[in-house]
C-alpha cells in the first residue's frame, strides 16, 4: 500500500497507551469523528511473550507484521510526518497473532 504523506498541521500531540492481550484485533483508539484520521508519530511496544503484531485501520493493514520474542520490543522515535495513519473515521487497532500481553505507549495527532 502506498501512502502519500501530507505535512503535519500545527496541532497538539496526544499521548496514549494500551495493554492489549487478546488474539486478533484490539482497539487502541476509537475514531474521533467520521472524517478524522489518527496519525501515529511515536511508539514504544514490548511483548511479554512471542507474538506477531501489526497495526490496522479497522481491518485494513497500515503497517507490516513485526515478530517479537518474549520481552522483545520496538521504539519508533518521534517522526513529524508519522509512521502510519488510519483511514478517515476508522479505529486504530493492534492485531496480535496470539493472546499475549503487549504494552504499547504511543503519541498521535488527529487530522481533520
């Protein structure tokens, strides 16, 4: 999937976190409005067990699948253009390949 990036707007950075542990799609952030998009600008994640993780806009993949061993993690440092974003009006989900606890801290902006 190719995504055309637009420069970020002068907007507020918002912090969020979640501790999903269910197999399949887990909601990280509900859509703020029917037209708004969620753009993730920074993220840290650590898995308590072996699991593959991908991010989704509802059921549409918006990141590659990442495989983690127990206590493995990733840091996506601040990127003003964002690492990925949802489609308009869609929930930001994290999809887990197994029922494994994953700690996620993220920073995002809401685009109208």
